[in-house]
């Protein structure tokens, strides 16, 4: 199983590490601790205390080395959801604020935004550019 293990934080292979992982073992690539909840097969954010093991003592910091006797490393601990989450957030913002819509031809989106701001804060009875 050590051949398929990767670091939970950076995804670097842990194939040359011996099992069981020592409590203070660190990833040679990123330096993070490896005997952590985030690398354990029992880690589950949908469960109480984020652990599927019902009798394990609670570990508060899931990214720091701990003394849990139930620790079993899992190969799928590394998640590359950062880019996906950013793309999803951008899509949601675009749908809320009309992102992706084109400004009228001949004007840039920045010019159109500037014009809208000026129109919004224009004083009654004055023309653009007057104080």
C-alpha cells in the first residue's frame, strides 16, 4: 500500500516511506506532518469529530501529528479541489453579477463600469464632469 500513498497536502508520492508511518514522519517534498487525521482512512468530515472510528479520542487539529492508535493511511487523501472550487466560485459570481456579458460595442467593460458609477453618483441638476 505504501506504493500508492501520496502526501495529503502536496500529492507527492510516499512510496519510499516505510509503514507504519512514524508519528513525527514528514513529507520530504512539502515538510508537512504525515501521521495526521487528513491522511487517515477514518477521516470523514461528515461524521462527528470528523472520524468514522467511534471510540477514537477527538483530535482537534486534523493537520498536525497525533497519537491516535487507529491511524491507517489512505491513498486518496490528496484532493485537488482548489482549482475546481475557484472555478465554481467564479461561475457563481458571474451568474450573480452578470459576468461574461459583453458591454455595448466600442466600450470596454471598465469604461462601462465607470460610466455606471458616474451615473449612480451624479448630483441632481448637474451634467457629467461638472461639480
